């Protein structure tokens, strides 16, 4: 896809981040992963993100990510695949080029590793990665990589393939300033953990859509909520929040890292052999998996 084509796809509907499947030894398990991506691509999600945050990008080696992208592309059919990208600038450039070669339709640039950086350093970092590839790039604004509106404006002037802005800060004032200033130059995605909890506020701030982690294991429910939200059906949205998302949030909040581990547990409970999360994350306890299994029972495939 061209950058403008992936920009249009990103804004066309609900998005999601498939978990990365591992075998008993903790290695990438491509067959199980392909089956899961193929199942997800049968629902209404125009773009799936391979090796993203929910896909444990932070625990993958750079050499593993192109193989994950290839497996996703093989399984996704007409669904576009955006790859996670990140680390420092030099590694990020190498990885961006590698996933472009592997067939990625775009990249999501996750926060760089560890250190806080000034706006000028962030500008150079993003610019070099954007200019290293021909595919579209989306920023993930969160943690130690929060770009100002002025920095994003400069990058948009310099990088025609910068097409998206995903927010994980929850700072509605900042995101509203971004959408008001940059207008339709970018596609805007909500990216808070369990994004449905914040979706109404983000849409009110001018965001285009959001990425749903629970789409990994209850895709029909995730799509139903999205459609109700876009239709302005507040009673149905509130019912789904009360019946599913708030109880899920209670499980997710029991330990750090469960924003990923609980999603992977849900995928296993739906019958996919996704394996365990990699350290430094830890899996749900047996009791917690039982709680999650009871919650998703009405939506088992």
C-alpha cells in the first residue's frame, strides 16, 4: 500500500493488535499465529498490527519481527498489516527497512528505548525512520516519546509518509490540540489500554478510531461495541461496558502487565495455542483465568 492508502485503511474502521504466539520453549509459533490472524481477518478490522504492543514487541528481538510480519501477511488476506517498529534510531531504521521488505503495509513507531529525550532529538529520530522507508508511518505518542504539536507539524512538513498519530497518554487537552491543529493531515487513533473505556472521549476530541486489544479474543463483541459507538447508541455502549469491559478492567488491573497477559489468556481460552507471555511479563493465575473464562463464555467461538 502507498502511504495514503494505508492512511485511508487506518481510518476506515476498528483496528487491533494480534498477540504473538510462542511455543513451549518461548519461540515464535507461526502456524498457530497464522490461524489466529486468519480468524481475526474475517471480522470488520481493516488493519491489523503485527508485533505491536499487545504483540509483545518489547520482548521480541529485531530479527524475529520480519518473520512475524510475513506470517501475518500470509494469513491476513485483504486485511492490511502494519508492523511495530522502535528501539533506538539506528536499530529502528534497520527494522523499518526489514519489515518493509517483509511486506508490511506500514509501521507503527513505538517509543524509543529507556531514555527521555528532548523534542529536537525526537524530531530527528522520527524523521530518520520515516525517511528510511516508502511505506506509511504512524507515531505512538506515549511514555517517554510524547511529541509536541509543533514537533509533529515539523515532521508532517518533512515526511509525506507520516500518516498517523496514535495516542497513549490519555491527555485529552493535548490530543484535541493535535487534531485541531493538524486537521486531516493525519489519521488519529486512540491507543490507551482497553481503548473502549476511553473511546467516546477520544472520538469527541476528533480522533478517527481506536485499536481494540480484546478484538484478539472477542472480535464480534469488539465490533458490536464499535458500531454502537459510531451510531451514537449510548445505551448499548453502556450495557457492553457494564457487562464486559468494566469486569475485564477489574481483572486487568490486578497486576502490572495484565493489559497484555490478560489478552493472551483470552486468546488461549478461545482455543488458540498462543503460549505464555515472555518475561518480564507474567501470566494470569489459574483463578484469574477462570474469572476471564466465565466473563467471555457468552462470546466463545
